[in-house]
């Protein structure tokens, strides 16, 4: 008999491969500089801005130039914003870390894609929170993000946990900074399927003493909000 948490994941992902959510549209605005143009190409190539989760209402994801590197959800406009400057900052920071560690190009690209997926799914978490009339801040958005990331792109889960862990100590990276937040997010991802995502525990991205309880943490999050995450 499959582990109950694994069974929950399977039930969430059984319809993956279907057309992307009709409630989500993505728009890339014209970049105003060569650096922003490179960030736009990177964001498009990452394939991060998509979901097959059914949304309560239609929302738009807009990639654009901004005054500051950030990402955000505007409930009034039903709009997620991803700024080119933040994409660039994430990319440069991860590349710098990877060069220091002498990490190969393939692994570095996977880290960047993972980080951009975390950004999108975190903002999607904010959207799901408010569109469902629920209270909650960053922690609630992260709980949604863990569930939607596992449902949408299970093959990117490990890279997402690693990328957030690597960026957690760097200030100014919207929704990616914070060691405690990173550990909790990694725990939720690992807990979704400890066998499949064992690299998260082995990598030390979730504290060793906490890892055995992560399946229960994920199950509690799934029980509390999982009915809002359906594909």
C-alpha cells in the first residue's frame, strides 16, 4: 500500500499533461535595456510562469521592467508581476554561487529555473490565498507554493529547494531570502514524497532533526488547503 502522503501527491498530479489552466494568461512587456532583454529571454526559456492548477478566477502574469527588483500579487488587478531586474538579480547571484562552488553549467541552469519557479509559485500562493478569501501572509503563500509546485512540476522540486537554500542568506531577493523560511519550504517539499525527494534531506536544505517530521508537515498543509489545489 502506498504511503498516504505519496497517495495524496499522486491524486494531485494524476491529470498533469493536460492543457495549462485557462484561468492564467502570461504577458511579457517590452524590456527597456539589454540586461532586461536578457532577463526576459531567460524567464521565457525557464518555462516557470505556468500552472495547471484550477484557479478561482482568471489572473494575469506580467513580466516587466520595474523601479526595483521585486515580484508581487495585486488582488485588485488580479495580476502577478515578475520584474526583469529581479530575474537578473537571481540569475547573477546563483551564477556567482555556482562559480564559487565550481558547479557545472547544467546544474547552474537547473538552479536558476528552480529559483524562478519558486518566485512564481510563491506569488501564485498569494493569489490562491486572497482569491479563496483566506487570511495569511508569506507563510501561507509558501504553503500553497509547495503544493502547487509539487503538483505542477515535480521534476523541478529538488532544484527549487536547493536554489532557495542557496539564496536564503542573500538580502534583497524578494521572497527568496530568509533561512527559516527556506528550511520550512524545503521541509514541505521533502515531505511531499521523502523517497523521491531524498536529495533535499541529504543536501541539508532541511535541518536533519526536522526531516523525519516533514511528511507530517506536508500532510497538515495538504489537509488545510489542499482542496484549493486541484489540477
